């Protein structure tokens, strides 16, 4: 009987939800390495240890699979950043805790980060909608945090705040990409490194000529 006819059925005794998770893990790794355009469903199926038709049964198409990866991974990242935002910390402390949370989410699958910056992914349809959903959520949280920090510093100029949001978003992306280039670093080590970097910026004499 076809797998698709039983929403909770998996294959070879594996529950459907578990099998979907395995496929999404394999797909995230391949999409994150080769990009949307360079990825084949066959490669993902091989990585997940399943047949290519099963992926189509579960997700419909490569586009559907990529969209599912965006929804799962985007929710993990955005939910964690929102959890930290509700914690009440402000300024550099909130920023460091946000980085700590991002590194913790990415530790098992750091390549999920690249899915949201894939220049080969379609910019129409469900993929574009998913990208917009999670980039808007994450950017909105960045705007809130940066605005709060700037107001505490007595800065309310909108252009200054906008520039600082761009600095923050660029810094996070740079740190994650540095981490991807140094895979031996743990999430804890990355957090500790960020603490040292922030402390260096605030160290006495840094701004003196």
C-alpha cells in the first residue's frame, strides 16, 4: 500500500515523522553544501539511505523538500532567538546570548545556515515565501534588540539604528561562516570566543589614539 495513504506510516518499521526527520537532515546537509541548483534528489536519497520515490511521496518535489527544510530550520532558529528576547536581557548581554543560542541550534547541523543565503534558490513560490517568513522574523528581532540597545545609549537617530542593525546582521553571518570554515570549533568555544571579542571592544584604551 502506498506510503502517502497513511499519514503516520513510515518505511521498514520507521515512523513517518522519524523518517521525515532523517530525510530533512540529509537534505539540509546536501543543500547546505551544494546549493539548491547543484543538489539532486538522488544524492539526498542516497544520503538518507532511502529510495528517491519515497522523497517524492513525502515532499512532492525538490522544491517541496527545500521548502520543508526552510520551515523546520527557520523555526528552530527564530524560536530560539525569540526565547532569548523574552528573557529580559538587553544590550551586549542579549547579543551574546543570542549568538550562544544560534550556535547551539546550529551545532548539530551548521549547514542549515546556508539555506537562507542560497543565491541559487528560487525567488518565487513557496520557497520565496518561506525565506521571507523566517528572514522577516529574525530581522525583526534584530531590529528590536538593536533599537533597545541604542535607546539605552541615548541614540534615537533612525539612520544610526538602521546602520547598527546592518552591522549586527553582518557580524552574525560572518561569525557563523567563520565557524563553518573551522568545523573543529564547538558551539561553546564559539560563544566563549564571542565573549572575548566583545570584551576586547569594550577594553579600556581601545578607542584611544
